[in-house]
């Protein structure tokens, strides 16, 4: 039963990708329905897998040799993230029926989306580090291809290449960690690494720990790799929702949470993880505050919220981190798809051209408002509960100055969220935009996400139980709803955070009275608009990469036979080395 469900969760989207491609673009209606059918089926299979969680392998594919077994374990962490990838992925596919109506190359679009969903499910369910690396790279390829979907748009192509180059740094970090772990432990199995990490020499364990941190930071767009994610906004908006809420960026946080027991004793590792999270949360919140592109505001918000999750892992709050990952997946998918409905309706992403859309888009206004309140961390939506658990974990497990920065960032979150909602839906229209409310498929995708943002915090008991039972090395304790409520409402951190959030909301409401203060901070605003200088660094890296590729063109003979000979020879050498190593 479990093995069949694992195969369905991973395999159904991939089979669907093949079917959609095979049908062809001359039958777009069938492409829409096939993509929806296979993605929804995968989501149902993932939900059916949730109550069957276990720390034992549910599926083993014997490969032999150096690779050992390709095993898949339906533990609490894996099944939760697989459900997020497939369920939210299926909602993005449903939303695409209206959003991508009339678009060319639907086969390529849906095939990549479905392949993306299946690869993310495989990444989180496998317990083999080498296979995880393969899925890791497949998700990078899918994200690159989808970000560059509009390949006649130079900005889209540049955004895709940028994402691919930067996230490949993360791929190198994960590959190094996998190879070193195998070299010393003789296995790619994650459970072996978690169990026997103390057998590794201290310097090797340190390389594994910080290599994994680099991998996670690049994949989840954390400091100093945060600039690729805003440029990924050139993708179709359902893809943006998929990347930000269900797949790509969750992988980095997942990796840190998965490997936390192996690395928590490495000197300075936890401090480095928390510092990455703190810098990402603060810098991205400031950049969101000055952004004028609706999707970029949400992109910076994703970087900031992922910073909270990374900070929580470093502070030892693995449960808080993964609980916020669940909350964020729901309300950020809601916000991105809501933004997609707005953009599809009015034809622009520029906040300066919007305003007063509440009356014209009443359904979108309602659900977007729910997502915004969850993002701001207001009671009793899901973002409030998970963010407060993170702040409490940070107060107990990290330096107080970091806690102070994160609380301040929570106030900034409320400020830029209120600003975004106001500029889109309130005030007087700043340009003549023709608007219409969301279509049926859009509403069908948005409604369950809005309900999830309101009620998903009620799942904390089941989530904590799954993690506590199936992650023995993480030392997670189950938490009931009542215990969570008591813990949060009796913690001083909660009331401090709520006070700062209220100040953030008030700052936008009284912005005209704070003119002198905002003028004094114009320098910070200009720096935020330039990504605090990191965009220039990234441009230099990309230029060096392009130049290196140009220089290496001399090795390309242009003769297919010689190229194939070189590939086959290199493959034979690699296989021989692996066989000798085995």
C-alpha cells in the first residue's frame, strides 16, 4: 500500500507530463484537463499517504554497486512536504486553466510543471543522498525552463539563467556532502549519516555542515544568494506560486531541517544558520517595502519568510520551522495566485498604476486579504501561530539581538503587506484599468487556499506527532492545539511581536505624519532598491560564467562523432572509478 502510494505520488505527475506532451498543442482543452487530472490524482495519493507515516522505508529499489538502494521513507517530514508539493501544485495547475488560456506551447508548460511537482515529491521522500541530489538537480532544471518559459522575452531568459547559475552553487554543496558522507560511512543513506555523524572527522563533518548550508541558502534564495528569486518573477504567475510555495525554495529549508541532528554540534554552524536567516529576513523585508512590482513584493516576502524558517532551524526549532513552512506554503500560494488574478485582469504588475480595485475584484480582494493577514502574522490566521513559535524558539535558542532583529522584521512585514494591499485594492484608481473578477478555475484554486490560511494551524497536533514519531534523531516533542495556544499566549515574545506588528500597520496608516522620518531613511530605501549591492555582485559572477563558457567553446569541435566519443569515454572512466571505489 505505502510503496504503491509513493510510486503514485512521484510517478503520476511524470506520466501526466508525458501524456500532455503527447496530446500536442493542437488540443489545448485536453492538455488542460489531463494536467489537472494527473496533478489532482497525485495530490490525493499524497494525502492518502499522510496517515501511513513511518520511519521505515516504504519503497526500496535495489540498484547495487556504489549507489546501494534507492529507498523512499514516508516519515513525517517527507509526507508533509510531498503533500504540499502535490496539493498546492495541483491548485496552481487548476488556476492555470484560466490564466494560461490561449497561450502557445501549453504542452511544454504543463509537462515542465508536472515534472517539477513529481521531482519535488521524490526529493523529500527519498532517503538516499545521491538520489536526493538527482532530484535536486531536476528541480533546478525545471525551474530554469519555467522561469524562461516566455523565451522571446530577454528578461525571462536572463532570469532563468541567473536562477540556474546561482542554484548550481547549491548543487555543488550538496554533491560534495553526499560524496564525503559516502567516502567515510560507506552509504548514501540519510539515516546512517544522522546516526553515525560522530564517526566523521571534525573537519569533514564541518565541510558537510557548511556545504549543506551553502546548498540550502542557494536553493532557498537566502543571503547571499537572494537575488535570483525576484528575477524569477518573469515566469507565468502559477509557476511563481509553484516555486515560492510548493517546490523549489522549500527544498533548502527542508535540507537544513532534515540534516540538523548531524550538524548541530559543529562549531559555529548553528550560529551561521541563524545569521543567514536573520540577514535574509531583514534585507528582504526592506526590499519589499520599496518594491513597486506586485510580484516582486511577494518574492521579497518569500525570501524574508524563508529567513524565519532558516533562523528557526538554527535555533533548534525544527517543528516551528516546518510548521511555518506549511503555513507559508498555503498563504503564499494564495497571495501569488491572487496576484495572478489581479495581473490577468488589469494587465500590469505595477503597483503605481493600480488602486481602488476592491469593487471590481471583490472575490480576489477577499481571498488576497486573508492571505495578507496571514503573512502579517495577525491572530488567528495560520501565519500568526507558526511565526510566534519561531520567535519563541529564537528567544530560547539564539542570541537576544537576533531575536530583536526578527521581531523588527515582523513589524516590517506588517508594514509592506499593508502597503501592498492598500496600493492594489484601496484609494483612488491611479490609472484607467479595465478589470474583471477571477474566472471559475481561478476561484476554485483560490477558495481552498483561503480556507487553509484560516484553519491550517489546527493541524499542529498531527504534524508534531508525525515528526516526533518518525524523526527519532531530532528530539521533537508533540504539541497539541491547547498546549500551543497556552505556550504562545503566555510567552512575552508573543506580545512584543504583536506590539511591533501593530506599529508596522500604524506606520502605513499614519505615513503622511511620518514624512520627516521616511525622508531620513531614503538612503536605506535606495540601497534596498539596489539589493544592497548584491545585484552588482551577481551580475559580475554571471558575466564571468558567460565569459568562461565563451572561452570553452574552443573545445567544441562541431563534429558529432568526436563529441559522442568524448562523452562515452568520460562515462566509462566515471563508471570504472565508481566500480573501483565499490
